[in-house]
DNA sequence: AATGAATGAGAGTTCATTCAT
DNA sequence: CATGAATGAACTCTCATTCAT
């Protein structure tokens, strides 16, 4: 059975909920703008969304947006920052709470990676696919966070290799592959999926352990 | 070591060559339009590219585009069709030429999947990330091809499971994960990578076999 | 002596003044847009007038028009509405103020009809010759008003027939003929004409009474 | 009962047949172009019709039009010439064939005027409402013909006045009114009308005689 | 904070016309 | 005669942004 439904055109993601993380203040007009922009950017992309559409979805006039953000680009930058910070925070928290064994660490980190992409799928899609619309200056801090997250996963795997617990054919490719499969989850996951987010995360953790050929799983 | 360079803003792909497959005619103005549009869509996205930019990169006036394509959307549709057809053709050819053993089949298909994303990375990026810009009617045939490709991989894995050769925790998730990791290759692969395309394909084939826990690898 | 001058090409109307009725607010940018559009539509037609010409004649940029009207078509619709409303209002007022005798009523209505076409000749020309440029939806309310005006004249004549005061060879044709001759006045009347508007109106009222063979004139 | 139907938007004329006079050669591509242009100009106006639409309706490419006419304007000029020539020819023929009495002459001329507007309504509408789209140079010969036709009617009426047979309140206004009522017939007449063209022409001839207060009718 | 009006630039598309074939 | 391709100009309309209120 093929999963990704072909009805109604190609959607960039299936989810319609789970917009901004609770940790970010969403109240007030500024919050409504971020929320509206996130939904629209996720659906139609940054370039495909107009400032007037964001305004309309926020219940204000377009001129009012400029009382909260200096430009359209700053809205995207804020969303991307929130997204990548949230992602990085989740990875770090998972690592902190896990057993020191490489297998446990990798499983924990991959689970966090996947769960972030199921729970905040809009934010993940926008943060991952719209970065190129930011100027280098505005993209830089976000990319630093992203690189830092990649490095975190890479260090977990490298440690497993160094300790003889993992044996991937190529460390960086393993990081790339494991990262990639988690990122794509945001594009198809919905609460209607036959498995819950936790179960999907478990399966993907198992995939990651297999990729690195973990001795202990 | 983190691979994806953070300089000069976030690029959607690293490759600057490997545009259209040799199998499609690229001669004449129509070909130059497709070629130019592909490069621009890959870099800046469909909505972020103007008809005048495509024209300028094709060496004609914007009005001349309309002698070859009835609308901007038709250019994207043509590119997406070429991309997904080429992808599907590569998967089918790989399957036809491989040994009938499930492991050989999966390795062959994954290698073809990855190689397509290294050799035609621009086409792959555009075909995968800009489909949402097509109207449902124009997207439909392309999505049908895409679904068909997903199904092909799924059938290979399912056959391995049925024959007792594979043991993935979840068939469809394995398909999703294997597909995802290959798709992402288009975003970072360049001929400057420390491994060649063939080597990357081999490593990813190994990843796939591990994901399905192939007995024979 | 032939009246309609042949110099300088065929003008659609001779008048250069008498644009919008005093009853409609003409102040502000919106008013200037309506005024400018009316002059241009009268001269060159709706399709022959560009949004930039309207903007230039209004003293704003073309984009600013869209703060006042959602489309070029809406400008024409507004003008046509004003024109037909003003026409209908004039006919009704004339009927209300006239003696109840059929001859007096017909004379009053025809005078109002003609005077409207001398005083608001631009509005009359545009309202009568550009309706076909409106979509059916936007034309509908205007055409309802127009039909209502035709009916008003028809009822006056029918009443005269029923009372034995009029004897036209065909009621509806009499309405059509009387209406037509008044409408055309907008195309040639100017303040330079050897007769004033009132005198022309009197003559046309006499024509109308003759057409219906009024016993009392 | 109100005649002019309000359904389907405001049409500029009701007739869908009766395009070009038999006297004009309509065969070959040139004829098909004239025919197509006439229908389109009648429906949407000169400025509202594109050269490509004319070409499509003629069954050729737009470039082919230029093998037959040097510009779009020349097509309109040709149609307007045909229309006004046909009109003038009809008036002159009617005058030649009629009794020398002023009443007979006026009736004959008005009948011809009206019949031309019923039989060649498209040509009449275009010739009358699109002249302003011609440059002064191209409009001049057509307008000369038109003026000549007006003068013909005027001379008939003036002769009636001089002979004591007619008594209009104002000669030129009588010409204008009689001309106007006939011109408008083209906008509403169809073969579905309750009266035939001949009957309408008879009624309008009667209207004209009444307008000039003919002693003999 | 929020707005309505305004702007210059640019969007996708169509225009009438030309030209080599 | 007819065409497909091309053009420069122009089309209606939308863009992100500004500003006085």
C-alpha cells in the first residue's frame, strides 16, 4: 500500500496542527503573526506567501505587521530560529537523560529527532526548506545551530565507533542518512498514521542502530 | 567534521552541474528555457524565480517563453515530469538488471535511487520540493509516477519479507526511511565529495540492507 | 448643413464638460479616479483605456487605484451604476412633478431623458456603450435599472393609449424610438449648439408627442 | 413588457447572423478574416478584440493576417468602409426608386435606413460605434460617406419643408432624431422579434413622417 | 498598536507586429 | 500564403514597504 495520498495536489506536509512549541509565547498579535506565517510558509513556501496573506490570517492589516517585525524576512528568521533551537534543545535534553552507552545515546537522540519532526512538523518543514530564502547574515545563526545539531549526532556515532560499539561504513554518511530519514517524517506524519509518534520514533531509532551496526540493540 | 558549509547563506543544493538528463532533448530555445528554469528553480524555488529571470538566463525576451510554454507553471510541470520519469525509469532498469535475490534487488534499486540524486541533483531537488506549486491537475500525473516509484521499492522489500530474507520492524516505514535518505543526497552531494557517487550509492545500499535486516549482505 | 464635424477623427462625443453629477461625492482620490476614468472611457472606451492612464489622469500611481477599487471593471461598474441611477432618478422626478395628463407626462419624461443626456453626456455615453464590458454579474444591477427606466416610459405611453390620448402604431417601437433619439443626443450635444439644452429637450418632447400621435399637444 | 433582455450580461446586439453584405466578396481567407473580425468587433469592440482572436476565428495564425491587411486598424477601416458604403448605397437606391413626393421620399429613405440596420446589424453596430478607434486619416473617407448620408436625409426633409409638405420644429434635430432611432434598431433587432424587418421599417417610416408632421401620410 | 492610503518595482501574461522559412 | 518564433511595449494587478494619523 502506498501511503502518501495523491489527492488534492501535492501537499508539503500532511499535518494541520502542532504549530508552535509551547515554550514560545504565542499570545498577542505577535504570536498570531508567527502562527499564521508558519502555517502559510509551510503550505506555500516563503516566496509563495505574501505579507497581506499573513496579515489577513492574523486578523490585522498588512501595515500592522511592521509594528512587530521589521520585514517579512525577519518573520521567517524568527520561525527558523525557534525551529532549530527547539530541535537542538530536544537533542541535547535527550542526550542528557540517556544512559551513557552509545546505543542508548543514539536511540535517545534519534527518538528526539523524530519526535520533534512529528510534533512540530510545520516548524520543521519551514526551518528545513526555507532557509535559502534568508540572507546569509540572517541565516548564519540558524545554520550555526543546525550545524551544532548535526555535530551532536555525529559525536554520538563517532564515540560509538571509537568504543567499538558501532561499525558504520562511513560515519558522516551515517549521520546524513539518519538525519535525512528523520527530517522527512515531518512531511508525511499525521495523528491519523497507523502508528503513534512514539512508535515511529522507536522504529526509526532501531533503523539508526542498524545503520551503524550497533552490537547492542 | 560537519559537511554542509555555512558560508554564503543556505544553499538548497551544492551541485552546480548535472542539469537535465541526456535522454531528453535539450536543443533549441525550448531546451535552453528548461535548463535555465531548472537551475533557477533549484536555487531560489519556483515562487522565488521570475519569468523574466528565466528568460534572461535563456537568452530571450520574457514574451518568447510563451511561444514554448503556455505558462510558468507548465515549465515546472515539464521539469517535474522529466525528473520523476527519469527516476522511475532508473529504478525499473536497475530492478530488471539485478539478480532475483531480494538483497540484490534492494541494493540495485537503492543504488539507482541514490545515483539519480547525485547525477541529476537539480532535477531531483526541484521535482521533490516544488511539486506543491503545481495545481492539483498539473501535479496529478507526476504524483502518479512518484507513487509508482514508492510502490516499486515497497514491493521489493515486501517480497524480501515474504521470502524470509528481510525483517524490518515496519515495511512502509522502511520504505519511507530508505527513500528519504536517498532524496536528501541531492542536497549535499558534489563531485568534490570525498567519495564518488558510486561509492556513496554503495554505502546507502548497505544502509538499506541493514535497515531491513537482510540476512544476505 | 451637416453638423457632426469631421475634423480630428471621429469623436464619441463632443462635450468636454459635465462629468459627474453633483449628487455623487467627487472629493478625494476616489472621486478623482472616477472623474478621470469617466473622461477616458468616454473618449477611448473601456478596453481602449489603460489603468495607468486613469492613474496618471487622477494624479496617483496605478497601484494606488487598487486601494479604492478592486479592479478596473469595478470602476466602470460604479460609473455605470451612477449613470443609470441618475437617469432613472431624473425620469421619476419628472413624472412626479408633471400634470397627470398623458401628454404632459410624456413630454416631462422625454425632456428629463434628453436633459440628462445633454448635462451628463459623458456619463450617458459610457453607461450606454460600455455595459458589454462588464461581466454578467456586475452588469446585472445596472441593467435592472435600465430596464426599469424603459418600463417607466413604456407605462406612460401605454397609459396614454389606454386613455385614448395616444395612438402609436406600436407601443414598444415607440418606446424604442423615443429612447434612441434621446440617447444619441449625448453624442453630439455641446453648449456651442445653436439651441440650448432646454430648447433641444422641448423639440424632442414634441417629436415624442408626434410619434405617439398625441391628441393634445 | 420590457424587451431588452437582461440575461447573460449586456450584449451590444442581439443578432447573431447577417454579417457581411452579399455584394462584398467573402470568399477566401481575406473574407473569413473580415467576417471573423466583424463578429468579434461587434461583440467586444475593436480595442477589446485581439489580433490573435481574429486569427483563431479565421482559422489561421495571427501572422497570416498581415498577408491580407497591413494592420489591425486596416481591418476595422475596411469594415467601416463597407458598412457606410452599403448604408449610403441603400439610401440612394431608395431615393431613386421612390415617387418624387417628399412623404414618399422620406418614407423610402427611412425604410432603407432601418432595413440596413436590421439586415446588417453587426456591420452597422461596428461602423457606428468603433469609428473613434480609427486614426483621423483612416476615419476621414468613412466619415465623408457618413456625412453624405446624413446630408441626403437632410435634403429630403428640407425639400419637404420648402415645398410646404413638412413642418418639423427644427430640421437638423429632425434629421438627428430620425437617424438615431434607426441606428439603434441594430442593437435590438433579431429575426425573433414579433414584427419582421419590413414591418419595423414601415413603423419607423411612419414615425419619421409624424416627426416632420407630414401633411400627406 | 493599528490603520488606510500611497508608492515604485515587479509579477505573469498579452499585445500588435516582424521576419526568415 | 502561411507559419512558428521572436520581439519590445504594454497590459492588469500584486509585491513589500512607508507614513501620517
